[in-house]
């Protein structure tokens, strides 16, 4: 199962994955999900927002237990971020069937659409739409780098975008959602975690994305005296340094990982440098302080170089505190296995965070020896992945079986 998926959307030159929403690679991932569902006799459905579901039992009965994650990736992403949760969901269900578990609640497996937001700039589009946290109009306005609108991309991939929007009926049928995910840090690999292969999530840091547009004047790189230039790249570069400084001061993180330059010529001073800031902190106040600090610094640099600066907040996700009740239940189920189950916070965003406002939600993290993620070097040991599957099977059994 893992091997079939592992070849989809893989870039030979980097070893990373490019499975962006509503592209052919994404379609191949979806075909894989559908085939896995049908091979197990599960009822395969695609919801109005393009999220994919595989049901055991009838979700209309309600109080369903759902597990899964996403199959899309960041540019040159790793093999595990997302797919580990989906593959583990199928594998855990297989284990339960092998144990001849008696299901008392419907069980759903899910592949949420466009979790990473790599193509349209907004993360967790599928779950946000379902939860009513992304309006139809906003969704219709999302465009990719080539100017293709989200509904057009969905339509080209064979989905009808007319239906997109909040789906309270679907979410109302879910009694618990558990997302298994590779840890995107090294907390479980540290000695303090006592060798635990699997942990539980406590919270997701508040995080957001801001677009900084520095506009100057394009001119000849050979003939324009330095004193005569209005070069937005300078203000941008200084802003990157300021972001690092502000984040360090506050104990937060701030990243400029994507830029667009116009006209993007080696021998031309840029007219526009557009940089996207991703910033996250343990609490809202700290995050506000960091982003305000970066913005104020950018404004000063821009003024000094005669540059116009516009800053737009493109997305924001407030802090998520996963509910105690479900986490404690999972801790009890997993604690019975005699291994420590550390509880960790994370700076990474997840569909589980979006759903947690509407549905009791918990997350399981699988140990990541290096902590590297959003990179082709992302890795988890096979034994740890199997421990994750076993933990998820126990959780599903504890929640959904007699
Ligand atoms: C998604 O994985 C994010 O946290 O950016
Ligand atoms: Mn990710
Ligand atoms: Mn992920
Ligand atoms: Mn994510």
C-alpha cells in the first residue's frame, strides 16, 4: 500500500513530492485512496468540498469515529506528512478486522483536500470549507500562481465546485476525529520522552501567513548608479533579517520561504519583491508582537529606500487547544500498553485543528528521529510507523468497538 503511494508525484531530481491540490499527482493520490477503500469493501464518497471518505457502517447513524489526514504535499515535501495518517488509517482498520473487532459506531477514513495550501496559498481548504471557516466567496477568489481559480481547478479535475460550502450535516455525524501524523519536530526523539514512539497533541500554536509587497522601480543593473536606485530587494532583505531577530527575541518562529520577483531578470533592478511571511508562536500575544515588530521594521526600511510597502494578512489560524476529554481517553487506551505517552504542542497546522471547533478531536504523533519535515529528508523508522498503526488500531477499538 505504502509503495504504491510512494511513487505518486515524486520528483526524481530532489526525491521530494509535488502533490498539489487538483493536479494530476493529486488525482493519482485520490485514485489510490478510492482503490484502497473499494478493495476493503468500504463505501467511498467525495463530499461537497472534495474531501474523500471511506466508510465502514453508515455515517447517517451518527456518532462516527473518523481517522485520516491528507495526501497533498508542500513543494518537494516528504513522504510522511499527511500520507502516514491516511495509510495508517487503512492499516489500523485492517488490524481491527483481523482481530474480528465488533464495531458499535460507524468508522470513517478521510483524505482531506488541499491541506498544505501549496497551490492556492491557504492551508486546510477542504476542512475549512466543511467547518464553515472558509466562505464560498473567499474560496472562489483563491488563485494559483498561474491565475487559475480554485473552482476552475476543481472543475478541471472533475469535481463540481458549485456545491462547495459549510457541511454541518457531515460534521454533525462525527463523534470523534483522530488524526495520526508524523511529528514535525524532535520532541519524541529526545531522552525526556523516554523512548516513546507515539505521543499525543495538546495544542497547535496560532499561526498565519502575511504577504509583503515591496514596490520600487525597475532599472538597468549596469547603468543605474547605486544612489539613484529604488531597489525593493534591499528592503526585503533587511526585513528577512528583522523577522529572524524579532522571532528570536520572542521565542517564536518567522519564515520567509517564498518570494516572487518582477521582472525577475538577472540584469534588472526589481520593480517588485513579494515575500510571504509565515509566523507562529505559542500564544497570540507573542505572535502579534512578532508580526507587528517585523511590519514596523519593514516600513522603516521601505521609507529609507523610497519603496512602497503593502502588507496583507492572507490567512490566520488561532490557537487550538485539543479537548481534554478525548485526549484523556486516548491516554488511558494507550497507557494500558505500558509505554509512556508524552503530550506535546506543535507549531504545525493540521485539519485536526480546524475540525476541533466542531468535533471532539485528538492527534497522535509518530516519532521523527531528525525532526525534519516539509523536506525530502523527512523520515520515520518503519518500527515507529508500525507502532503508530498499532496505537491507532487500539484507539479505534477503544472508541468504536464493543
Ligand atoms: C502545514 O503543514 C503547516 O503547518 O504549514
Ligand atoms: Mn505539512
Ligand atoms: Mn500534514
Ligand atoms: Mn499541515
